[in-house]
C-alpha cells in the first residue's frame, strides 16, 4: 500500500486524504502544517496519519502531496527536500491549477518525480467535497513515468483525469476562474441591477439564481449557440441600446455588459449578421 504524506492540509488536502483512506488507496502516514492544532484537525478528518509541525517529523513516504496556497508551493518543496527524509524515487505532487510541475524542480534535482494534478472543483466544505468528488475532472502534467501510479490513485477516488500542457496552465486556470468564480460575480451584478430597479433583495437573489440554473440546464442539453437566449441571440440591437443607455447609472455593470456582449457575438448567428453594428454600439458605450 502506498505511503502518503500531506504538507499543508486545508479543505483540498483534507478531502484527498479522506478519499484515500475510505477507498483504501494508500495509507496517510503524516500531515504537517504550521500549527499542531490544524494538523490534529486534519488527521481527525482524514482518519489516519501523524500530526507534525516540522518536515523532519514526517515519516518516509512514497507520495508527498503539497496542498498549500500557490505562493508557497515552491518554497515548501525546497524545504521539504532539505529537511524531510524524502527518498529518491518519491513522488512530489501539487494541486495548483495555475502552476506547472516545474516549481517542484528541487525535487527533481534530488532524484524525485514531480507531478501536478488539479481537481477542477471548488472545495469550500471538505465533508461535502468528499461526497461529491466522484466524477471530478482533474488536469494533470508532470513526469510521465509515475502517471500509472497517480492515475490509479485518482481514478480510485472517482476522478476523471485529462492531460494539460504546462505552458498553457495559466489560461487553463483562468477558464476555471471564469466558470466558477466569475459566475458568482455575474450573479452579484445581476442582483444589483434588480435591486436598483426596485426589486426586493431576496426576490432579486432568488430570481437571479433561477435564471442561472435554467441557463446551466440549457448548456447541459445544448451547445452554446442553442443555449443562448435573449436580445443578443435575437439580434435585437435596440433593446441592447436601451439597456446600455440606462446602465449609465451603474457604470461598472455597464462596462461588463458591453464587454461580455461583444465577446459572445460569435455564438449568435443573428448577432454575427449585425456584428459591425453591435461592435460599434458596445465599443461606443464602453467609452462613455
């Protein structure tokens, strides 16, 4: 059975550790965090492992997960190699969406394998994440020699792995930010418009949620072109002009409306027929 350590153990680390334990995919040997209290909580949730606050306390392992924030990964890797009992041939893995496995170069130089696996999922609640992890897509890149081992580990958790190139990871990660984080932002902006128009705050929130749910349902059934509805899809330029005119009272929202409207012209046949007019309108309004 694979021996596994976790360095840093927030919601993502706890989720992976728990999945490894419940599916008997390996044995979590150690968890190191900056405080013993947080390490104890992680070990309790995972159901296995030794709580540590120093790298030197970690047991020897086959795999080391670095599940810290992105800005700490390279530093943590360097400290891990310098201070822990990391054997040659061990796998050092991080789960960043934007950083490549090259930030683990110190591990490679020490005779270890470097790998990156990024679960395309939000991890706000570890208990919920464990329940919902099956079917999660995970982008990977790194030293191909250890792919079979990590493929078995992650597919055992229920993940679906797909390859990504390290050069394009920032754009790949930006896609996830747009799809997950910015949809919350769009919800906020739409709710603000409703509230500005005099709609009750709770109704505005619920109505925005309902419309977004319907849009997601359409996307699950149809392609972008057939899922799109509204004035842009119909090519109704005068309605769009009226929207922009009144959104002058909400300049930041107006800028988003114009920018996003111009960006999605390619998925509407009718808007493409009127592309010059729509582009001129959006660009004119974005300058005001």
